[in-house]
């Protein structure tokens, strides 16, 4: 099967000796040690199941099936789990300190290990503002509760109404859902809307693999218009780079509507009201030499005022020092982030395997590395998540909905002795 690799400028390193650390021959009272039967799943960054992935806990191994699931029995908690994409230069990840029996393991370097199902939905849009008028933007998209579904939207103009909306998904060959059409005015593409002039849906649409569904006509009516406003609180010394408005539709998908690239710490956006949507605002900030930070505040109701978005600080790196020469097993350390897990990424040369580690702790040790290699490394903090077990309760690397934050530390490098 064709593997859809995600282009990440992230870690590269080979992991060796990834076994868990059992208590010893017995439990705390000298009796038998309780063990877990692990039934987990490996998924890509958008939650799509990954098959053929090598999974190891200590000396015990498994390979993920077509649904991404794997089983390993007789595991002592806490345990470390290694996941690998076999290749000439393999991609390897490690999740440290797990205790849950049903972890979802996110592998950020691979979108999927199979081909998606595809179909098309065709229909005609009527009502609302005049399609094709300057400053009027009309977009169509599909939602479903049958599978995890990533946003795929098209713009509709006078040249493509009737429209044809492509749909792509992983999982069952047939699903059902709803086509939404949203219309708004804005001065230029990419700018936030100034008013919403139409919204409509066509529900109970059944689509199947390689199918073409016609007659999905949508009639638009004008929703109400409201505003949301608030204040951004960046860390000391950080400059706000961008504020992005998203529209969360029926709790199923998030539609990006526009962004503002200014350093202002106040924001005001126009949003629709009277339709099943809430707003989400994502803010990015940066400080030279200190890294970057972003937060998305979700579920903002139309008319909300005084919304506060506080950005967390990136973690400070402790060891090794920038430019240091290190040996295999050297300690890597950083400051502890609150309500987050840490994602350590290391990037070596083009012939070095890629490596990442996810941990709730603030330290880990380097595995065996090729002597003479230079590695760049940084630590991302992902939240909110209270520990590694919470983080592995589902696909949470890039959550499509809900409150979330991500910080990225400054980058350092070291040379392997």
C-alpha cells in the first residue's frame, strides 16, 4: 500500500533499548507483580489508523493490523512503548511511563498506510447574496458522524454553480452526512468576514466509495450577525504574530475563516448567530531565541465579550548545553510544563533514523547514536493534558476541535562523541 508520509522538520534518531522498567521479581510486598494486557491502536496525526507498524514493550513485540490495533500481554506498569515505521532509515517514537491498557499511539510522520475512499457530491446553491459578486465568498463542506473526518472545503463562484464537492475519508466504504454552504463578505481572501449573508444545509446524504451523488441542492438564508471580542495575554517579551478566526460547525468540524497578522493584543471578529456554530480563536506569538507559543480557545458563543486568551511560555531547555559534545545515554532535560505532555524531537543527518519521545516527565536519556553525528533538538509542550495516560486516551497531536495549546522551545544542537 502507498504510505502517505507527513513532511515534518522534526526529530531524527534511532532508539535502542526501549524496554520498560519493571519493579523486579515481585510486587511491593514480595508477592506476584500485577500485569496488564495491552490493547492499543496506532494512528497518524489526524487520527487515521496505521497498519504494519512495529510496536514493542520491552522484549515483547506486535504489528498493528488494518485497523491500527495491536495487543501485547503480560506488561508491568509503568511501561515504555516504542513504535516504528520500518524503512532503510526507520522512523521511531517512544512513549514513556504509560500505565493505561488501551493507549492510542500517535505517529506524527505518517498520515496513512492505505488509500482513502473518495466520492463526489453535486448540487446547486440558491438564495443568499449574489454568487460571484466582488467581496462575497461562498464555501461548501461536508460533515459526518460516521468517521473521523478532516475538513475539505471548496469555494463556489459563478463558474462552478452547480458545484461538485469531492469527499475523502478512511474507514467504511459507505457513510452519510451533511453538506453545508456558508456565505460571507470580506474585503479580500484571507481577511476575516465582515458579515454573513447566507447559510444552508442538505442532510442525510449517503455517499459510497467511488460514488457520485447528485441533487444535493442547498438554499441559503441569512443568519444573524454578532461580534466577539477579547484580549490576548502573551508571555513577557513575546510578540503576537497572528490571530485566526475559525467557525466550529455543529461540533463536527472547524472552518478557518480569516486571520489578522498584527501585534495587537486585542481582537474583534464578526461571527454568525442563529445557526449551530460557535467560534474558535487561535493566537500565535514568538520571541527571538525563546521559541513560540499558540493557543486555541474553542466554543466562543456569538456576542461574547471580554474573552481572555492567555498564552503559555515555552519550556526552558536545561541539558545538554547548546553545541555540547555528548555520549550515548546523556541526560536531556528541560523545565516542566503545566497541564501538558512533552514532545522531544531530534533531527540528525539525512542518513539517521527519525526519533521522537512523548513523556510527562522533564527528562529522558539519549539512546545509542552514531558517533560524529550532529543533532538539533527542541521540546514541544502539548495540552491541556494531565499526563501521558490522558494524552494517549485518543488522537490528540493536532486536535481538530476544542481548547488546545502548543509551545515550541528554542532549538539547540549537540555532537555525538
